[in-house]
């Protein structure tokens, strides 16, 4: 591949998709508690790193501690799509 080709899901593209998806969700949800904001930040950072184990750990904790937030994450089309890709690709 030469330097002019764009690879699907490049790091920059991935970063932009993740940032856009979480920004969209945060706008929808509005201001949240410090704990909920931290949960979202932890999930966002793990997703940016494509750290599947860390994403799973943070999602599981969110589901147990803040089920409504977990449901909002999974209902959000862009975030849900990114999570499926991470799961399928094994990142």
C-alpha cells in the first residue's frame, strides 16, 4: 500500500468516529453526575485505544451501577456500531 491510500478504520478515522459518537451521546444526555461522567470517559478512552478487555470491564461496571446509562450507550447507533466492530474484530 502506498502513502496516498487510505486504510479503512485508520487510527485517525477511528478516533474521529469515537469522539463524534461520545460527543453526540453527551449532548443528548446533558449534564450528569461526576461518577457517570467518569464512566463515560473511561469507556471512551478504552474505546479509543481499542482495548476490548477494558471496554468490556467498564461496560459491565456501568451496567451494574448505572443500568440506564448502559442502555443509553447501547441504544446510541454510532456507539453501538463501534462496540460491535471492536467485538467482531477482537480489538
